[in-house]
């Protein structure tokens, strides 16, 4: 469904299935970042501001993906270690069960 939005006075019509509340949050974030870039750089060309904003967001996304990959890899290693510990614990418990099993009487 088409939605009209405005960022830094630039109107756009978007076709999106993103929930309205999420879209509003994203738009507010992008506009705040663009305004911050305008203040820091004193850039007045909106195209340049949007491009710098896009590059900053792309960098954040890249860093987040790298962090996710590192965390995912660490989680995978920890899961393997946990599985190995559980298997060892299970073997130990089986040995203890064998030792604790009473002998059958031969009456």
C-alpha cells in the first residue's frame, strides 16, 4: 500500500508492507541522523546529506553483521562444548548406574 513520507522536506511515496509504527520509527531515525550530519558537516545539499546518512547506516549495518557473525560463531563453539560435556556426563552417569545396580540373587 502506498504511503507518503517526508524526510528533510523531501516527499516520497513508498510502497511497503512494513508496519506503520515501525516505518515511523525508521523515518524518525533517518531524519534525526540526517539532521545531525547537516549540523556536523554544515552540508546544505540534501543529496549529499542523504548519501552520507546512507553510508553511515551501511557502515553500522556492516559492523552489526560482523558482530552477529562473531557471536554466532562463539555460540556455535559453546554449543559444541556443552554437547561434549553433556555426553561425558551421560557416560559417567551410565557407569555409575552399572556400578550401583544390585546383583541379581541366584536363589
